[in-house]
C-alpha cells in the first residue's frame, strides 16, 4: 500500500523512544497504522507504530512514530521497508532519532548527540546482492552543521559522536561496553544503523540525532529510558521543529 498525499513531503522524521512528543506540534492531516501499510505491528513501549503525514514549521512532513527493530523478529530487509516507502513518496532528507546508552565517559544523561559516523560491524545489512555501497560519509555535513546551530541556539548540551548498533533486546554486558568503547563507539543503541544504511543507499540525505538516556556501567531498564526521554521531551520537540524550519 502506497499512501496518497496532497503535497510531496521532502523531509521525514523517525521518532525513537521518547521523541514522539513532537507530534503535539504537528498539524496532522492523515495517518496510517503500520499494520495497514506493512502488515507489522509495533511491539515496543514508546513506539506508536504509525506513519503520520502533516505539517511542522509550516512544511509538509512524514513522521514514522516508532520503527521496526530486528530484535522484534524482523529481518534487516523487512526493517527498512519504511525507508523504501519514504523514498517512493518523495522524501530526500531523513532525520533519525533514538534513545541511546552513553559509552564515552564525557557524555552525561540528557546530552544530545549529532551522529557523525556509524560502527556497523555487528549490524545485519539490509542490502542484498552486489550492492557495494560507499559508507565513507554516511551523514550529511550540511545537516550536521544545521543541527549544531539549532542546538547551540536552544542551549542544549551536545556532542558529535559515533553510534554502534547492538542487536538487543538484552542490554550490553559490562564486557560488551568495554569492547565497544575500545572500538571507538561513543554511544550504543538497538536501531538506526539498518535504516540509515538503506537511506544512504537510496540517495536520501540523513541527519542522525540521539539522546543519552543511560550511562555505561549502570543497571538498565526500558522504563528508565522512557522516563529520561519524557523529561527531555519538550526540548526534543522544540529542536525538531527548529530543524524543520531551517531545512
């Protein structure tokens, strides 16, 4: 199923855990359940499982309220079906958001991270066959600069860092975290990499954003992740609206 839209949206948002409060700022025109489009239901708390079309900062936008995770039982190929649909609907800029764990000792809970690279060693690829994709500059430098300016103006604490994919649904062990940090990762999460890989392959410019919701050597609970995200939700909403205004 390919939704019919009154205007072509050039920008799409993927809302990770806790980022969905921005929908309150969106003039929603249409929405579809993932089950109707992809025959898949979201099973993760904090992920609505809806594709939303509306306007934000007076611009048409498509919003994925929730995403597909490989740990839900999806293949990497299935997990990126929404990205392929966004491309068909005219999207040329994608903003991914997520909650993440901080591995870099300089990072604190509540800090924002503008992703400047991915560590993909442990991520199943969504590309099939001889699709030899260059990954030397996954994230668009112009979009990173726009995000830096927006976060500076909003007085948000932020870093530029490397995201590493971890399959989940279990959190990383202390030994995992030590190893991932030694490999160069600043933050870790259970999403982002497959969808970014596919978007880059399709020629979509990508901006990756993450909120640090927990630190490395503490016990983890998804309820705590959601609580930290909820605490920052107003700031996250303002940030995404500002970015749409600047694009």
